[in-house]
C-alpha cells in the first residue's frame, strides 16, 4: 500500500472514532443530561452557564446523533475502501455527505450556543 493510501485510511479510522465519541456523547446527553463541551460547546463556553439546559439538550441531541451516525458510517466506509475493497465512487459520495453533515453540525451548534449561552 502506498503512503498516500495509508494516510487516507488513518483519516477514516479517526473519523470512525469521532463518530463513536459523538454517539457516546449523545447517550450521555440523553441519559444524564451531560453536555459534551468538546463537541457541542468549545473552550469559550461553560455548560453551567446555559440559560435553558432542557431546550438546549432537546435541540442539540438529534444533531449530535446525526453527526455521530454519519461520521461512524463514513469512517467504516473509508476503512473498507482503503484496506479491504477499493470503491472510489462510493467513498467520494460518502466523503461529500460527511463534509456536508460536518458543516451543518458546526453551523447548527454555533447557532444553538448563541441562543442558549
């Protein structure tokens, strides 16, 4: 395997684990009401300063779930593409969908931060 292909495979593994982490954060959000500062807030926001935690978690939860599912699915797809069976078109479509969801997630959660913090 050439070095470039290996690098893309590593990125797929990172995206997969990012998706798993987002799904874990979603479970913790629904189960305990814990807002994951790493994925949802960033370093400039404290979850304790939320104006309406119930509505924030209700609105942020589905976005976190969608981001987690898409990230994990694309990570698996990219790992399969890089290490098992090459399927360039499917991988490219998956990557485009992942990036669209990533941008949507960033814009949506930034909007929520402005609204509730």
